[in-house]
C-alpha cells in the first residue's frame, strides 16, 4: 500500500568528507603551445614511487614505478590549462628551480600520497599563484620544508590551516622570495620538532600579517633573518611562544 514505502538503505561512503583518499594530489599547469610537454619531477633520494597519474586531457591514466619514470613526461596535443592528478605513493615533487617550474599555476589538493619531503619542492615556480588545498594533515612524515616555496613570486594565497608539521625540523627559506604573499597564518601548527626558521620570510616585501601564535620554538637554534626585508609587515603575532 501507499503506507508501506521503504527507502533504500543508506550506505556509508568511506570517502565522505575525505577528498584526499578520493582524488590524491592535484595541481594545475599551463601548456602554452599545441604539442607542449610537461614533466612531473621526482627525487631519487626520497624513496620509492609507485602509483598512477592522470594528465587531465582525456588520455589514458599512466602508471609510474620510479622517481624518473618515463610516464612522468606527457605531451599535450592542445594548449590550455590542465589539472594533473596523482594517486598512490609519491613521496616528493621536486622542481628545484629547473625543468617545467614555470608551468605550475596552482595546487588544489595535497592528497594522501605518502609525502616525506618538501625540500626545494616548488623552488622557482614563479607562476604558482595559489594553493587552495585543505589537507595539509597529510604532512605528518615530512621533516624538511627548506626552500619549499622559495622564489614563488606570484604566490598570493596559500591555505596553511591544519598543516601537520609536528615532525618538521627545517623551515629555512620556506617562503623566501614570495614577494606577492600578503599574509601567513601558521597559528594551528604544532612545531615541537622545529630547529631552524632562518630566512623563512626573507624578501617577502609585500607581506602585511604573520601569525605564528602558540609556536613551540624551544628547539630552534637559528632565527637568522627570519623576517629579513619584510618592509611593510604591520602585524606580527608571536604571542605565547614556548621557548
């Protein structure tokens, strides 16, 4: 009868609210010319690589099994912006001021891909404009962020809320040369392992506010030039530092 209508059982979605398990690492690049190529840079010193990569142009998903796997290079038939998706084990992206550093525009998701190193990862990516990813919780195994965003001179927005940096020891030069960055909020960070923040914001000459409230800097041995040439900095919150 009309009174005996049964709804389908609700099946819980294991990925609900967890975009990292669903989509992996996402970044958007620009290919300026038809037939242009892009190479995803790995690092031989960061462990094993094993997973899949979707280049965002409708081509077949590729499998990679080494830091320098040939399938980390892709040719695009048509110029345009493309979102690359990487899943599996991908411990480090490593531009290191070479290769296709100028083609990177944004990062939309960090993903649960086994990050272990961010040393010089986006160094020299001067066209990287924003990082909207909300899942820095996946950085728990990362120790080194030295020069991670050094020279990202177009970066205007970076979501740092909730980053798990409890095991990180080095923030040396982390945002140095981010000349268009106007604000940084690391107030949710746990920094109990931190040893050096020298030149962390060097030459961030448009940054207005920096929030490092509640940081534990008791193990930090170098504060050299942390805010060097931050010439328009008006608000610096280092209240409640544990020294």
